[in-house]
C-alpha cells in the first residue's frame, strides 16, 4: 500500500505538469497566430472613394457608384493625439470635396465660369426729378411801352426761334425816336460841309445819340439800317426772343397795352435738362463732380439716359436727410419732361478687382462660400470675402484668384451632395458621419444612367 502511494503521487504530479505545459504551448501558438493575422491585416492597404467613403476595396480601381478613382484608405490618428500624416490630412481634406460624373453634372445643371479681373463700379441708387436747365431759360419783355398789334405766338408749348419775331408792338415813343433819328441823319448831311469844325462834328453826335436810343428800345442793327435806307419810320416794331426754345408761359394777348419791362413770354431750351437727384447723407461722400449717372424713366423702360454730375448743392435737406446733386442730361427728342420722376444710378469707380457672377456666391448668414472646380468634375468649397455688387457681378476681396473656375449654377445641389457625403458643406447643421451610408434615394446612392457595372454588396464595409 505504501508502495502504491509512492508511485501514484509522482505520477499525478507528472500528469499535471504535462497538461500545464501542453496548455501553455497551445495558448502560445494561438496567440502567436492571432498576432500574425492582425499584423497581416493591419499591413494590408485598403482603398476607398472620396465621394462615397463606405465603399472599401482591397485593391485600386474605380468607385462602382460614381466611377471616380479610388484613393488609399488611411486609418484615424492614434488615440494619443499624434499629428496626422500627409495621407491622413489629404483624406480628411477630400471629405469636403465633391466629385460629379458627366451625367450627374448634366442632371444637376452645373455650369462654371472663370473668375476674372475687371473694372468695378459701386452703384448708388437714388430718385430724382427732371427740371429746366436754368441757364437755358429766358424771358421776352417789353423794352418800351406800347400796344401789341400783332401776336405770332398764341399758345404755350409753341416753338420759337431767335431769328423770327414773336410779336409786333406799336409805340408812340418808338415812333418819335425813329423820326428823331431820320432828322439827325438829314442834319448831318447839311452840317458836314460847314467850315466850322464844331458844327460839322455836332451833326455826327446827334446821329449817334438818336441811334443809341433806338438800340436801348430793342431795335436791332439791321432794323436801324433798314430805317435809314427807307427814310421813313416803321409804325410797328418786331419783338424777338433772346433764344430759341419752347414757350412755357404766355402772359399777353393781341391788342393788349404793355408797360416797359412787362414779361410777354417765358422760353426754355429743352435740348438739355437738369435732373436733381437726392442722395442720402451716408452716400454722398462718394459722389463727385464729373461722375457718370444713368437715368431710367417709367415712360421709357429699358432705355437709360446718361449724363454727368455738374454740381453738388452745399446744404442738406433736414426733412429727407438728403443732398441734392445736379446732373446735366442731354435730351434728344425732348423725351425727358420737366417734373418727371426718374430713378438714377451713380457709377462710382472702384478700380480693377476679381469679380464673379452673383449666383456663384452662397451666403449662409455667417460666411460666403463658392464651389471651385479644382479638376475635371471635382469641386471644393472655399470661403470668400465679398465686396461691392454691380449688376449681376460681385467683387471678391479674398479667397479666389484670377482664372479659378466657380460654379454659377447647381451650387446648392453640390452643397447638398457634400452634406450627404459627410463633408459638412457650407450650410450649418445637417452633418453626417462619413462612415455611414447616405440616405436612400440620395444622389450618392443612385447609379447614374449609362453605368453598366453592377454594384456588388461585398464592396461595402459598413
């Protein structure tokens, strides 16, 4: 019995030792195989689509959805917060990019234009009223008291010429002055042969004095010459207007007696008019004499008139808080009528600048974004700082350079595609995880027409 105990105890120890050694060997072998497999898995390079990051393949190729070239898939940065490698940074940047196939581009109606450098003008919009050009207004007055025997202008609005009389007046004073002039001429002829110099010179003085009185009565030189040639006075004397134009006031009737200085007509030349534009006080510092102004009237829509600033009034209207600016405007055909309301646009030159169409800029409220085509079919969002706007162009102060191609239509669809992809786009909110598939029915999951290659589910690793 004692012998059996001596044999059995060592035997049990040996069995337990053998089992422990075998278990340790098997565990070591299994752990080594797992580590080797993990190492092999980690060393294997995977490829993904920058537009559809849920597409993962173990070899280079093209995306089965959009046909874009696959890029290397880079794992996330270590938990220790180490710096990203260039490949990781490139892949992070590519998440904000959007790639469109030719078919998608046509369906989304995406069009691009190149940013260009062009002269830029700031526009100041204001309202104005057409006025008479005060330097082209005149009044026809009676230079002598008398009776209007004949009136050639009977209505307001009639056109008068400075070479044609507007009325004829009978004046006893004028008739007496004409007779005095004729008498002075006859006296000069009699006295010029006198041997006494003072007498011969007196005749010339009488003629000059009588002629001066006729000139002061408004008689023209040619009328005086005709009077001297005829040798008898004219009963009625023609009255002429000092300038050609349109009669805007008529204050006399035929047969009416007038006194010296009475106004007979008011005449205005409408070939040039003034437009008094009211500019707000925060904008008038940019207004200067000589700047070009475009005028648009409701009577002639789509037909602008152009003029120049001639004067800036030196006072401010306390009620409207505006400064009046006088614009001299040519008026061919007298289309612009006095007291007509017009809309004015003052062009303030800003020099040369980078400009793009207004539709290329997406305003999110906090920033302005444009989509730039970096390569064929590849778009990236870019923040820009905008300046002045003129017509359908907007000034770009920073963010773009000359020649950059920007999307002028379809930008919101590109932005939506970027949000579904996980790049965030330009709109706040609506960000999605790039490792999650896009919503069903979105452009990211729809296969464009013309793609013959079927989508295999084993290409995706969710």
